[in-house]
């Protein structure tokens, strides 16, 4: 099913040893006079963990919205598992195995935690019992099993972040897009999410994460893509990117990041 990349459509980051799962090519999006994403090209390999970082307003969340079909690009292409996503609706893209979390979380507060996750699992399993069984399995995996019967509205911030993750996981993704799932958490809570992401990746899920918590990015990501004013200004292994003068310059004055522990 997967069409092989040919030399003409192959993005510059192609690496022979790893099959490409996500291929973002020359993606652009403008909001009125603001170029939010400009000619963005990068890839995520099968089973890889890639971090998308950059100062506030750099276009990271917009890139996620373009990839997941919530926004249509002005130009450029997104391919997932060899398939062009152009014109597909978010739920159609999700059904192909691409799931995202939202920076602005939106659980249904009056529904129980398990019901919230069942909204996701019902997309894969029509049978309600099976959907519930899957939802509980996901909650156990992410450590929210004991909260399954509580209304989502009573969860703490850290628990809501994990519920957001559970809802994405409930759709059984091959690629998970995480938008700041660690922001606002304590160090201990952050560490739990890092471990969780690592465990998900070990069972084969590729991860693309937007994250301001640099400690987490540095320990998780195999590769980092840096955005500034909508453009990719650097890409590479974590150590190289963290020492790149263009990256350091882009972050100067970004309070949220410069305050974060190294
Ligand atoms: N729907 C929108 N309409 C207009 N401007 C937007 C919209 N979404 C984002 N923007 C603007 O686009 C830029 C990039 O935003 P965003 O992708 O949220 O950045 P990031 O996630 O990197 O902080 C910001 O200047 C933001 O104000
Ligand atoms: Mg954002």
C-alpha cells in the first residue's frame, strides 16, 4: 500500500534505514498578514520520536493543525504512511492512524473519564463492550485506571493532560502528535509523562512532540526540528540543535523557555 519515495518527491531529511511515516513538504499557512507556517519540510520515521520546538508563536500548533487536517494548508503537502492527506477530514486522517492531543484540552467534564476515552475507542470498535474494554486498558496503561468512574471535570491538571493522551491513544495511532502535554506539570509529573511516552514508543508508536520543557525534549527526542516565525531554522540531533547559535538566538527573550531548567 505504501508508495515508495522516489528521488523527486523525497524530502531532504530522507534516511534510508528508516521507513518514513510522516512526510511534511513545503507546508505553508497564512492568517491574514501573518505567515504562521512557511515552507516547512520535515519527516518522522516509523517508530521515531521527533520534537518540534520553537518560541511561542513560532507556528508549532498551526503545523499540527495542518498535519492533522484541522486546517487546510495554503500550499505544500502532508503524506502519512505513503498517502497524500490532501482534502481528508480530521476523522479520516485519524482513522489512518494519526492522532493528536490539543494544547487547549477539551474533555467532556460531566462525562466520566472512561466515557471520555470511549468516544475515541468507539471509532475503532463499534461494539460498546469492546470499546469500553479498550478504554479501560488505555486508562490502566497511562495510570488513570483508578479515576475511570470520576467525572472528567474533577481531574487535576496533570490528570487532564493524561486523559488528553488517553483520548488520543484510544484511537490506536501509529503516530501520536503531542502538543505541550507536559507544560504546567511538576518535575515528578513531567517525569511520569516522559516515561509514558517512552513506553508508548517502545510498543511501536512514533511520536511527534511539541514541548517547551527542554529537559524532556532532550531526553526523549531522537531528532529535533526548530521553528521560528513559521520557518524551520534548524534540525538534527538534540545536542547539536541545543548548541546551534541560530536556535539560541531564537530563544533569547522567550521567558517560558529561558526560565525552564536545563
Ligand atoms: N486561527 C488563527 N487565526 C489567526 N492567527 C492565528 C491562528 N492560529 C494561530 N495564529 C497565529 O499564528 C502564529 C503561530 O501560532 P501557533 O501555531 O499557535 O504558535 P505556537 O504553537 O508555536 O506557539 C501566532 O502568531 C498566532 O497568533
Ligand atoms: Mg502552541
